[in-house]
């Protein structure tokens, strides 16, 4: 399937009424950190990046957000209008789950699975498509693991009026055909990675023709194509600071929703792969901790098969296999790490977002590793109690939260980040059952 010519970008707001409960600004944790994050380094000179270094990949507005230390950054009207298709997302009391567990704890989940694409990823996909369109870009390239990000960016490009080309990790491309169909329905083009369409992909296939791929490999291919096309830019669905910023609408809403009912979160669980879902949910809570002295605990829940926070080194590393991206100070398993083809494809990344990694180093959050079997078991238990089938990625947070709730001896308040629904992941649940 090939894309047709991109229509005229649609960047002006329609003038529709947006609910006042949709955030008006993104929150930037960098403004409240006790120590600044280490800077990203140029892959050639190993010197701190300057804005011009990123210009071949990103629009200037996103580059400015990447290095910003402002606490609040206004959300454009066009982006807020599109957010209003599904935002604010619900914060739901999991009373049936509490009863099934026999726990005295109160459990809430912030549900991002009601977005049109089915996950939290559109929160940044819409923003990135918008800022690229404003700068005159007509095409975005990207990588995707499980496919939530590829589907979300394809949707965003359709709504804004851009072309979208996606490289999907081979293991997920083969096991999740419906994600590819979703991208194509939105007008995106999806290739398995590594592919023979790029120099990076051909080199990877020559080294290992049977590789199941990795996000690092797919990033190399998407970056290569973007750099070679003056009307194209690259879009990243996690890891970078501006992505964490856009996702902060999740945690802002959760805080406001808890405040409205007089609840204070004692502990927050979020799944963690590259870090966008975890950061979006938890950074507003951490900001309140830092500014107001609250004591909400944050737990990053990562897969045991790809444990960057719990077993990785905190050092500078490339974000991709080919070494085309800037060097980032992060918890990493090494750019050449190829995780086993676990079904939680959205968590199969060798590194963790620099800002999440920095927060971990500062002791602002904790991390646990969850086995895939335990994650699926928790997902099924959640579905049978609450009716919502969580995405495999989300089940890692569910598993850690359920273990904590079972051991609870008081009516503490637990918040789970349910980053997406698992309707397109039913074959994996079926295999587990």
C-alpha cells in the first residue's frame, strides 16, 4: 500500500467548544527538579546539542520544548480541540476489583484506552503532527513496537493532513496484523523492521537475517528516511522530553479528579518501556511532591524481559542501533540489546527516557520488573473484575498494583495508569488462557 499526496494541512482551530476540564497547558517536570537533567550529546562531537543539531529531525517548536525549563507550556487551540474527542479521560474507582482482592485499599485507574487509537499515544502524536504541519512539513516517519504509537501517529497525520510512514518491529509486525491494518485505515504505510528499504535495515538483515527486530533498529530506519527527505521529519513516541511534556495531560487530569473527590494518591503504578506513559501519569504527582511536600510514591513497572530501570546502566547511550541519534544519559541495556519477542511490544526498548532515568537516580521514583506471565494473569483478573481488557503493556502496572493491594493493611489510595485497551491483543490473551 502507498500513500497518496498529502492534503493541505489542517492547523487552524474549528472553533468548537472544548470542555474546561481539558488541560490548557502541558506540565514540565524540568522546572521543579532539584538538579537539571544531563544534556543530550551530539553523536559526532560528543558535545552538548544545540537547537540546530536537531533541526533535520524536528520542528523548532518541539526543539524549544525539548530544552525548556518553563513549568507550563500552553497547548495550541487546535490540539486542545482534538484532545476533546476523548479528553478528559476517566478516573475510575475499581470497586469490583477491590472486592475480588479483599483489600482495604482504594484502587483507581486512569483509563487512556478510550482515545480513538486505543491508547495514550495520541496525546503527543497530535501535538507533534500539529507543530510539524505549522513548519511546512508534509510527511512524518517513525518506528513502532506493538503498534499503538504507529496507529496514533497515523491517526494524527490523518486529522492534521500529513503523510505517515512507519517501521514496525518485526516481532510485532508478524504477531499484530490488526495494528498494521489500523495504521493503513488511517492512511499510514507500515513496513516490518529491519527492512531492505534503508541502508541501516539492509545492514541489520545482513548481520542477522532472522532477527525479530527491536525499537532501536526501527528508529534507525525511520531516522534515515526522514533525514533524506527535506519535506519529512521524524516523530518519536516516547523517551524525549517534549513527549513527556505532552503526556502530562494524563497526570494533571488525575490530580484534578482526585482533588474533586477529596482523595490523595498514596502510590501510583505505571508501566514503563520508553517512559512516556509513566511520565505522563506520574510527573504531575512528582511536581506536587517537590513543590508542596506531598508524599505520593511512584512505581515504574517494566517487563523482566527488558529491565532497563532495574538492571540497566545509567550512562550515555544511543537511542538507536545504527548510532544516528543523539547520545542520551539514561538507564540502558545497551543499544545492541535485542529483547525476546514478548507480546508487550511497546515496552521492548533498550533505554529509558532521560528525564525518567534522572528522576530514578534522584530517588523520586521506584522501579520493579514484572514477568510476562504474571502480567497476563493480572490483566485477566482485572478484566474479569472490571470488564476492561488492559493492553499487555498496561498489565505490568496492574500486576504490581494488585500485588501491593493484596498486602495492604489500610485504606490507602492506589492509582493505576491503564495506558490502553487490549482489544487488538486478544490473540496473546487467548494463548495465555
